[in-house]
C-alpha cells in the first residue's frame, strides 16, 4: 500500500483550512485517512501551520511520501524547531 502525507481540505467556500494527514495514496482527497499530523491555514499571517514533527518523521521513515506543500511545511517546522532549541 502506497502511503502519502498530504493536505485534506476543510472549511467553507473561499475560506480554506487544511489538515495534514497520512493517507493511502489511492484514497480521494477528502476520503478516509490513517493519522492526523497537524493543520495548515493559508489565510493566517505568520506561522500558519501546526505539525507533529515526530509523527511526520516516523511516517517518512516508514516510506510515506510527503506532497510538495507538506514537504515545505515540514522543512519550515524543522527550521523553527532548530532555532528554538
């Protein structure tokens, strides 16, 4: 089973809000998911994401492929975690 880490769209029309989820790559965009890793709100200014890096790293270690957007969010989260410590 191919697993991907991707965004799942939530929210109302013209007010997008996304959940960062681990899902079967064959499942539809709003379909079932395996695990919730975080959230992403593109309309918010500043740090507009929350992600559990430990879970994300674990899934990537197991072979899950992050989408381009999720990959950039993970990179930002790693940088901010490194700067905080």
